[in-house]
C-alpha cells in the first residue's frame, strides 16, 4: 500500500488506541486489580513486544528502517530478550539457566519486567504520535566532495580498527572475553581507550554510511565486517551491533535498505554467531560448540534486564533517589575543569552510576531504564521513554542531507551505546562527535549549510 497522509493518520489512530488498551491492561495488573502469574506476565511481555513491533513497522513512515524502529528493536532485545524466550520455555543453554538462577526469579525481577513493558509502551506511543514523513530533498553537493568525505571517514575507520588491534594485542585483551574484562577492570586508562575507540569507530562508520553512493565500492564496509568478526570472536556484541544499527538507520534515510528476506537471513546468521560466541567467550575455546539454538542468543542479550532488577533491589534496600544528579554530574564534572567547582575522583563520585553498579554488582553494564528509575522512580520511566520517543521521531522527520545525516548519526552512536550503559559519557561523547563531524565536513570542503 503506498504511503499517504490519510493512511498515516489512520494507522496512527489505530496504533494509539491499541497501545492505550495494552497500557490499561498492564496498569490493572501492576495495581493488582487483576493478578498476572509470573508465566502470564512473561507471555504478556512477549505479546506486547510483538504487537508494538508490528505497530511501529506499519505506522512509522519509514517502517523498519526508521530510527525509531531500529532503536526500539535494540532496546527491547537487550532488555526483554530473556523474558521473551523464557515465556515460551525455549532457553536451552545450561550456562544461561545457571547464571540467571541467581536473580531472574526474584520478586524484584517481576517489578523490573513491568518497568520494561511500560517503557516500551510509552516509547512506542510517543514515537508514533510525533512521527511524520520527512521532506523529500535532493542533495546538490558535488559527487567528488561526497567521495572525499567517504574516504576521510574510511581512513578514520581503518585507523581506529588498527588502534583497537594494537591495544588489544599489546594488553592481551583479545585472548578471550575473560581476558578483556580483566584488562579493563585493572586499567582505567585502557578502559578509557577502548571507550573512545568504539566511539570514534562508530562515528567513522556513520561517515562512511552517510557518504556512500553507488559505485564507491564496499571496501570500508568490508573492513568493518572483518573487525566485527574479530570483536565478535572475543565476545564483544554491543560494541559491534550498536554502530551497525546506526549505520542501518542512516542507510535507511538514504533509501538504500536491503530487502526484508536478506535482512532476515542476516539476523538469523547473527543470532547463530552470538550463540557460538556465547559458548566460547569466557574460555576463548571454539572447539566445543554444543548448542546452536538461536533463541539462546536473544536470551543472553536480554540479560540487561538484570540492571533494572538490581536498582529495584537497591531501592528496596533504602537507596535514595538521585533526583537528576546522575544526569547533571557529567556536565558539572566538565565545568569543574574550568570553574572553581569541586570535582571528586570518578571512583568516589556516587552520582556516576557506572561506578556505583560496578561496586555493587560488577561489570553488568547499565540501562536508561535503571538510571531513570534511580533518579525519579516510576516517573523517571515515563520521562525517559517520552524524551527518547519524541527525539528519535524528530530525527526521522528531518530531511536527509549529508549534513543532517552526519549530525544525526554521531548523536545516535552515544544513544545506542546508552542502551547497555549509564548516562555518564553521553554528553561528552555527543558534543565531541558533533565537533569532529563538523571538522571532517569542513575537511571534505562540504559547506555546513543546506
């Protein structure tokens, strides 16, 4: 069916009605007007995810290639994948079953599942409500300048891949995932190096995707794919998947998406790869792979729910709400470099939730849902879902130009990384990304005006 404003309006209204009905059902269970058993709550979560995915795919102007949909997919898999697979009883990996036995069946996890569902519902409602079709434009830039930008981005990508390999081999971090965790836990400097390697690599992928035109060749994409295989083999997943998601969103804005069938095959292969990596990421031994169930990959990625479960537990134990302190702290710490403001060492600053979670639970990552809940309680969930939904819907509605796509892409990299991390690095990374993007645009002699 062709996309028309009448169809958009109809889809919006129908989608909003369905989402409101789903929210009412979840609220009645949350307030215990009706009682969901744990199994029923998991099945509802799976149903909720499938319905919201379908609504976003059909109601958003760019469908599955919209920024809103791609972000929702990444967020929901990393927060709900474990719940979705558990709902149909297809977690068959003994290691996963053992590792989740310490937290997944606790009462706090039930509350975390509710928070995850509410976040998905509010985000989808906001994204659909504020979505609109982007204005069609034709970029009049000289193809030679765009190609120069493409090669500058490619050069940065190759440099960051080389840096990753040099640092990884020099520190021994590439031997296995256990070795990688050991290295970054022992050396804050190496940790910071990897953080910015991933950031700059993500920005480079954005530059390459934004400037790609038919005839430019696939060399830089191939280089990234080879790095992705190496990183996957070590056990890194989000570090590969998030820049890939952003690149897909940017290519979608450029109207160069691949077909749905090819995409499905690629996703299936990726899930198999994740299963293989899961089986060997701790030991580094790939000689014994005895479980190829792709749903186990979804289950393992979905363990980010544990961060939400953890903060619910902290609140039950008396952890006081931060009331925005963790969002303000990164800005204050940067201002303290120039102004007479006290700047405590990062490891002693309890407003930095990446530090707090490391002390309390170990290297389990973090989550925008967990951070919002620790700051403002349940109201924080509404706030973060609304902000993300309206912001990404706005990105989707902007006309696609080299300048716009570049700035959107470098802003998206930290946002996608935040799916499994705290807000701590987001402001610096976003500002740095925009500055670097503008510099590279100038180096390519592309005027930073439309």
